[in-house]
């Protein structure tokens, strides 16, 4: 997937990308119109179609990948040089969120996940997504998926800091949970 927004530190601004509701019907291509009292719906204006399009948030899985006491953050193709974020991805049909997160770690970093624990579930309203975040200790040598990622970096656990949007909430909770243990 392409939408992963994060920076490990110092980000004061929100990323420019944001979700925009579709303007045209996915069934017939007709123009979509708002529905009174239903902010999560759009109605096709073509009388012969008239289908409703739902603007429901899309689930996204995220992994805090820990290896040898360091968390691995990735930079997507075309991101500004200072942006690094968690490994993330969309679910495939019939895939569990946990399996999807494991698969993304394997595909994007080439690492085998040894264990996983749910950190939390977060609304990312700006992108119309729901983030399901896991802590995933992993082993192996990193083989970056260059078709999706530009770079990665390893941040020692004690230097990891949450960012103030998107997957940053999961990082904040991960660090807080770690403190309590
Ligand atoms: Zn239509």
C-alpha cells in the first residue's frame, strides 16, 4: 500500500495527504450526492442506478517491529526524507488483521515475526482509516521491498518517540505499556 504517514520525531505539521470521499459512483460512474442526515453515505444521481456508496473507514494494520532492542521504521517511496513510519498495509480478503500484519512485515522487511501482541485500535479520521496496531518482535536479516519502500532505520527502544497523528498513537501506547511492565 502507499499511504503510511509518520515521522519518528519533531513533526509539527500534519501531512498534506488526506482522504477525499469519491465523487463518482463505483457502479455506473454517475455523480454522487450527499444524503441528508447520513454523513457516511453518498447517493448516485443517475435515476437508473440510484445506488448508495458507503464512506466507511478502511482497516489498516500496523506493526511495531522490534529486532535486537530496536524498532524498525520505514520510509515509503516518494516520502519526504525525514518521514519514517511503521510497517502498515491493507488486509486481503479472508485474512485476519494479525495475519495481515505478519505478512506485511515479511513482505516489506523480509523478517519472520516471532510473536505478536495487539497494542490497540485507533481511528485515523484524516485518512478515513482504522488502524489496528501490533507489537511484533521479529528476527532475520532485513531485505527491504524496494517496490514500496525507499529506506528503513533502526531506532533503539529508549529513543523511540511517538508522533502526533496516525500510527503515532499506537507508538505512544506501546511505550506506555512497556513502562508499566
Ligand atoms: Zn450509479
